[in-house]
C-alpha cells in the first residue's frame, strides 16, 4: 500500500515539495494532499491530480506522513489543532519549519511520535535542493522513506539536530553566497567585454559545471583547481590576486558571522 503524504502549508515551499514529488513520480498525485486557506492558489496542483483542502484535520486523517510547511509562528497552533487526530503507530511528522526544534514539537505532542526535521534550500523549486535531515524516534523504514522523499528534490545528508543552525548557513544562506559570487563574475565579465546576458550565461554554467565535477568525481576542490592552473598562467595570477584581497578569508568570516547571528538571536 502506497504511503499518503499531507503537506500542511501550501506556500512556496510546500508547493515546491508537492510539485517535485509529482514530477518525480515518487507517489501517485492522488496520494498527496496539500492545505491552504485559499485553495484557489493550488489549482495547478489540483489539475495535476493532487488533492487540495483548506482543512488541516482532513489532511491528517488522509495521510501517513505529514509535512509541516507553515510559518514558524504558526507551528504551535497547527500542532495543537491536529494533535487529537494523530496516531503514533500511523503518523510520521516531518517539519521543514525554520528554527523549530524537535523538542518544541514534543512539548506539544509528547515524545511518542517519529519526528523529522528537514532543512531544504530554495533550489528545491527545481528539484536541486541540498536538504539536511535529522530524526528522532524514527525506525529504519521511516528514515529510508523520508530520505528517499527528499532525494526526489535534490540531494540529502543526515546530520545531528544540533547542526541544523550550521546547516542553515551552509546550505540555505550558502545559496545567497554563491549568487553573490556569480554576480561578481558577471560584473567582471562585462568589464572585460561581454554583454550582461552572455556573461550571466557563462558565469552560471561555469559554476554549475564546477559543482558537478565535485559531486560526480567526489574530488577535493584543489584537485580540480590544479588541473587549470598552469605555471605562470592567467588562472594562478587571478587566484593569487583574489587571495591577496581576502577572498577565502572574507567568505569564511561571512559564514561564521551568519552562524553567530542565528545562535545569538535564539
């Protein structure tokens, strides 16, 4: 029997998850139910065969796996609303809510449920997310299902929950850091003669290709750098100038600063 999935919260993230699961054929569309107050905005998912509802309780009664994709300030209210309908032998909860810890959910629901936290990034919209996952009180079967689910939407890694703040910086904030590098690359490309459109294409595809080299070959960045740095060449000259200007150190400092911001604001 196929597992049924409820996505509580039909905003950008919840919708992206539903669309990705349907596109990948991970589950039949009719085995997905997504909720939102204004279900008219979910018409495209309904047209693809998913079920839509403005009732969270209906979604819980429908599903085996419940993905919580609401705003952080809504999570307690939603959990209290669905708690009477939850069955610890049937339901598994998966939270993609930023900043909400397993203990926060257990304070409302108790300790008997299998609960996952998943931290995707915005590339989930094109099924290229890096999703970090942690689990509490979950079986191997449940871990396998949730991992497989998010593997349809990109790549996954299991981490300890205490590293979720760090994961937010490296994977979620990291998207912005990469975009800023690409933007600078485009600006440099324009200065040396390319149009903005051409420079954008070259910069984006080059970064994509560089990332794929690491992912497919499982190599260290320096190994790939060595392949394009010839003695007295233009690559090493440019790299050395960037390092003289603090390229690596400023990036590392930015990552650490973002992490401290999250920790100190908790």
